[in-house]
C-alpha cells in the first residue's frame, strides 16, 4: 500500500471515531492554518469542509484561535490530550507520548488558555466558511 492510501485510511479511521461511543472532542485550530494549507486547493477545500462537518456534530467542539499580535500563548507543536492521562505531541519524526501527570497538566493548561481565547460555534464556522470561500474566489481574500 502506498503512503497516500495509508494516509486516507488513517484519516477515515480518525473521522469514524467521532461517531462512536459517548466520547466528547474539543479541537483547537490556529486561524492561520485555515488559509495556509498544504496540498493545493482541492485538498484544502476538503479539509475545511470536513472541519465544518465535524463541528456540526453534537459531541464535537471546534475552536479557532485568532491570529492576533497580542496573544501571550503560542503553541510550538501540535498535541492531542487523551482523557487527561496522556498527551501525544506531533514531531517532525513521529510522536512523543507524555504520561507524567505534571507534564500532562502543562499541556492541559496550554489547551485551556488557547481555548479561552478562541472563537467557537457560529463565529468559528464563519471563519472556516470564509477560508473555504476564499479558495473559490482567491481575489477576495
């Protein structure tokens, strides 16, 4: 199997988990990511549409962290927190798994701080939709 097929399968598996069980998910996305993607217009369009779809699920919260110059917290890496017991940190070469309670708490505090400054709900959907519309009409960015 090639890398593209594996990536598609992995993405499908991640989306499937959103619909299983009674889990709740909270995602934060930097506003700049909405407009500076990789893979070209079709890929970005699909990604933004998937973000809007995921945000419409009752067990999913999407927050967009605004690109403002007065932010105090700037994350340096992507991370996922699992049940307040484990953090996976995304690195160039793979993932780092963090389980030490004090370190997990540091990531939880960073997430909380970023979430407090993020926009959610209709405001987040407006930002995502604006980025999606800009792909269709690049002269209106």
